């Protein structure tokens, strides 16, 4: 029996890095939830589809430089992410007779993110953006029907407006409120539980017994 399809959900926390916070700050973590649909193609390769809702926030309460002191800015955004990613498991833990009931894994994919509460001054900024999810974690089999995952991942963005800070005020000459050449990132860390649907292969092709029909025709 092959563990082909899984579906479930997860909960976790989200963080951000950018012009306001250069590293993820635990105290700025916000709640996040995730829906999961996974297809297992082999003992080591899976394809995962996810829908994630998360909150992101940052501020200048601990400014990193003099510009942050003058800026005194904060933001609080919601994001909705729809994505797909490949997962590679380092250990064979799913098949019958496997020596392990768990495996570390890495993941890489592609996603679309919609950002709400975007600063209206950024009129040319599209709130729907593409991101690259990447990360890793560990999976554990719970009996034969459930899989528990612990995962941490980063989202590489291709824009600098996640925190609403980039080029600054164009009327202030030679004074930038942010670095437009340093794109923002956001992160998701969480735990998920999925239900496994087994695919049972037929050992031989089914061929109807045609002799019965032949006897009926003979009468």
C-alpha cells in the first residue's frame, strides 16, 4: 500500500526582515495558519500545495541606525500565500518495513502572495507578488494514518515594500528612509498534522469471465 495523498493543516508563527528589523525578532512574531495537500510520488519525493494566512509586523522601537530614529515607523500587514513546493526526505520512513519512523527533509518551491494594508502612497506597487519558499524540518509517522511535521522556512521576495519602507520621501534630497536594493523577507515556522489516504494497487488486471456471456448467447 502506497501513502500517496495527505491533507491537513498547521499552525505556527510568522516573522519579517527588512528595513525596520534586520533579523527576525521573536517578540514581533505573529500567528499563522496553513492548509496542506500533499502528493507522495516516492519514498523520498513529495509535492506539497499550501494555502497560508499570516500576519506580519515590524517597527522602529529598537532602531538600527539614526535613520530609524527619525523614521519612527511601524506596520501591521496580513498576507495570503498560495504555493507549491517539492520536498526531499533524506530517510525512507514511509514504506512497510522501513527502519525509521521519521525523516529530516528540505523544501523548495514557488508561491503567490497577496499583501493587505499596503501603504496607499505606493500607488505603483502590486499587492500580489511572487515569492520563493525554502526551508526544512522533520516528519514523523503517527501510526499508519497521520503524519506530523515540524518545519521552518523563509520566503525570498523580489520587492522592497513589504514593510512600507523603501526609497523614502522624494522631497527630502539625499535622505533615504530605507535601502531599495535590499529586498524584504518573511518567515514561517510551524507544526502540521496531515491525514494519509492509502492507494492500494491491484495485483493483476481484472478481466471479466466471458464464458458466462458465451453460454447465454448459445441458448
